[in-house]
């Protein structure tokens, strides 16, 4: 019924509906975001990891903090997985969560802010104080008339709105701050807006907070900013980008370097982000949300850097239906075919689309990169059976990458939402494999 209504009603009318819902929800819950310092994180990739790094640093500094993101939701020390199948829940759910944070005494609220959420006005009624830009690449364009300019413009809205609201908490004026990754070629679009402070971070370009001495180890990545050394427990050089905004916000909050360092390293797991599943097997299994070109490239490059002599990389991947970006399918198929040793193509969230069409778009591209069906390329519609196959291919010291869903709590097939968690399914299949 919901999909039918969307098809019948004009898009403009649907957007008016979303706007009215946001205004009513904000009023109903008493405009709770004005009572906390609100950090909005936007960009194409890295948002979920970034907000979790910010949360762990603020918590280490003694600030009770809330978080709303794709993978998880935190209200102070209470954490639960995001069950909404949306990074940014609908306006009433969003405002209710923010109100719960106020009730629990949170000083900070961190919101993963998506272009789709902004387009549907879910950001209305969220009074942002800090806006973080992670990066931007031409993905998710199907929701923005396939226009990169429109996609980019949508993400700038929380930056342009910063100066429009004034906030005083505990008798103190709250500064409006823009934090941006100057290594991304689009950062200029995000730093042109009025703010009390504009702060840049980078790995390559000159910036206010530049990471140097980056070293990957078996248990994470170490790096320096100025004369301070930091360490994160997650694999992947790209995660340094995700940690840098947390270091900046810690400085702004008056948190010591020592507490920031402890906070970063204490974050052992981000649900469904480079999450290692250990069940006593003699190979590594990693569950990751990667489902686009940039994130898939980062994941495969990290796996290549981790593998030892004679170890192989086995990747399970797929793509969403439901009108989502079809152009990425051959791209991720080519990446997997070229960078992994074995490829298993399976369902992610086909929605009402034909799963076989989606999988074939990926598999044919993997074949063009040299993979051979039923030898080192397998097309298996059932996701559990696909995971079984990926695990069965693994030998000692191999690396198995289970991608596309991360810690999502459901899978949508033929319009039906089914309870699902890749991490739990992997654990179950590893137990079967061992026995």
C-alpha cells in the first residue's frame, strides 16, 4: 500500500507530507535538540564509523552522549542495533530518540545525516551545532534525479543552516563549527558557509589536523597528529579519516589528548564495519557494510594488505533492488573479479525486483575480469547458502569478506521484510562448518 501511494501521489506532495511530519514531530517532542550540542555527520562513506569514534571520545572525556546511525543507536551507555532499515529514522522516531537522550542527561547528540534524510526533511527540527563532511563521490544518485550536483547540494543543507540558529546551554553560547576532509575534492562546497570555526583534516593535503606516520598492524592502525600518537582497533588506513573528526571534536570539548587516545583505542567493534567474526576457525571472516565502489575498493585493499603468503581472498557480494543504483552493479562486479580470488554473488535486498537480474549484472562483470563460473565465481540466490559457499571455499589463513549488509537487522525479498543479521548467520554457519 505504501509503495502504491508513493507511485500515485506527486513527488512534491510527498515531500510536503515529510516536511509537515518533521515540524509536527519537533513540536510534539518539545524541540529536544536545542537542549544538547548536536553533531551532524554527512558524506558518502565513513559516516557510521565516524559517529562511533566521536561517541567513544566524548564518552571517554566524561560526556554522556547519544548517537543515531545506520548500524547502531546509543543513548549514553545503552546501545542497540538500528532496526529501522534507514540510517536516519523517520521524523517522529528521530525526535523521540533525541528526546530520550535529553531525558537521560546527554550533553551531546551525534546524528548520521544522509542526503535521503535531508531530502525528506528529517533534519528539520534538528538544530545542528557541528557539521562534519567526510567525503563525496557519485553514489546514491538515483534518489537525486541522477544528478551529482543535486546530491552534493542536498548534503550542504546542514552546513548552510548552521548559522540560522542560536543556542545557549548552561548559560554558554554554543559555537557553530564546520569540520571538513580537505583531501576530498568537493570540500570547498562545504566550507563556504558561515560558522564560528571552520576546521580541516587530512592525510595528504595541508590542514589543521593532518595524520602522519600511519602504520597498519595486525590489531589496527596507529598514526600521529602533530606530536600526539593515536591508535585505533579497526583495520584499514581509511579508518584514520573516520577517526580524525573525533580528535577535533575532543579538542573543542576540552578533552585531554590522553582521554582521546584511550577513547579511540577502546572502540573495539563498530557493528558491521570491518567486524571480525571469530568462532575458532583457521581463517578470517569479516562482515562489512561495503556495497559501493569506494567502500568495496577500501575493503579489498585492506584485505590484500592483511593476507599472508598463499592466502586467498573470498568475497560475497550483491546489490540492492527497489530502484537503487543499477550502475554500481558492474563496477563492484569488476572490482571483486579483479581483486578477489573467489567471488560469490548473492542477494542483498532485491525488494520487488528480480534477484537473478541483479546478480547477473554483477556476475557478468566479474566474468569479464577473468572469473569462471562454478570454478572461482558462484551465483547463489539464497544469501544463507551463499554464505555457506563462501565459508566452504576457505582454507587456513584465507580471508572471507561478507559484504553488503553489515549489521542490518532485516533483508527485504519480494516486498517482505525478514529478520536477518549477517553476523549471526555467519556464526551459525561457522559452527556447522566446524562440526
